[in-house]
């Protein structure tokens, strides 16, 4: 691969990572507003350790 292809792939990976992170954050916010616990996948995507959320009191 040429350096340009590596850079393009890196930018694509960064955009995908940011999209997954913001999606996780949105899912966590929606669940918290509804008084529910977010899914483990959403918590991980948002950068939150799922076990750390166990102490959060909802409602």
C-alpha cells in the first residue's frame, strides 16, 4: 500500500470509531433518561466500564 492508502484507511477508522463512540453515548443517554440501564455494548462504546455503572441509581 502507498502511504496515501494507509492515511485514508486511518481516517476511515477514526471516523468509524468516533461514530461508534457517539452512538454509544446517545444510547446511554436515552436509557438513562428512560430510567433504564444502558446495554453493555453501549457502555463499552461510550468508554464506560459496564461494572462501574452498577452503582448508579436510576429513577
